[in-house]
């Protein structure tokens, strides 16, 4: 649990998942036909304004009061393996652009002020960090474990492009991974790493972070395997 002391590990903060072609190609994949579609202002502003583009290349989601989630590998080198909390964001501050749509510039630029919690090991891959300033829009976090067959979708910034949507697909089991992960055929591409996986109610059920070549499925970490819901509730209780 986040309330317990985490293992203190020397962290190596790197330039970002979008800047390493080898990393992004292994973690994201178009499955069959490319179903990614450009998002414009006709989509719900509550959703699209809560999704940001990490300047170094990844997708992030605001869950309320400046708390943001993405993939752990978007912040840390592969040499890092473990958990950490309350760490510096590093010199580049990991800037986030909000509201980048086709034909529309960002409406806000934020910077990372603190890495609140992170884990990158054993199929769990997330970073929860705080930004300043932060958008008014945010997405809720599901309290339920994802079910196989449940319809999901992903909004992301593939290849640092303006926001795109995967369309709906179904959550699936994986043959070679643990219970913290699930698979899907929703399309992603380099830069989609860290994007929130949403259920039909647009609640966050997972964090996109890999591609499984054995099953030919993209995959993510279940949000119930992270402290995200606990931290979001703690944030509200302190406000």
C-alpha cells in the first residue's frame, strides 16, 4: 500500500518514451486495420480536456486536483525496477500540454511538480504525479476490476499527434501475463503509452503500457493494482 514505506531506489529519469523508437514500437501496436480516428471539439469536453500530451512523448490523464497518471516507463529508465514515492520530477519538469486536438492548439501547459508514486516491475507499470497548473476536467476511476468481454476504449496521442480515439474493443485475458494485466485489440501507437483505458462509462479501468506479441494484443495494468483510487480519494479529503 502507498501508506507503507516504499523501497528506496536510485531512480534514473530519462528523456521519455516518445524519444526512443525501440521502446515505443515494442509497447504499442496497430492490431489489424488502423482504427484510430482524430478527435475534434465535437467530443465530450469533460473527456478530451482531461487528457494531456507529455512533451517528451506519452499520454497522461488528469484524475482531479492536479493528480495525473501515466505509465511508469514514461518516466523511468529500464534499469529502474521497483516502487518509489515522493520523488523529484527532474530538471525538465516533464511538461504536459492539455487539449491538443486536430486544428486546435493546447489550452494549457503544465509542469510536473512531484512524482507521488511509481512502480515499474512484475507487470505493474504506472507513474502518478502532480502538475501545476491543472485543467478543470478530470476522469473518474473505476472501483471495479475489469472483466473479460467488457467494452473499453483509449484516447491517446500516438506519435505525438493531436488526440485520437481507438474506438471500442473488448478486454481479453493474456496467456503469458499475470492478473495485474489484461489485453485488448484497441489500436495504439508510439506516444499512446500511459493513456487511460476507459470503460463505457468513461471511468478509468487501466493504464496502457505494452504490446504482447504472443497473443497479438495490446495490454495494460489494471487500475485496481495501483494506488490511484486511494490517492485520488486522499486528495479530495485534504481539500
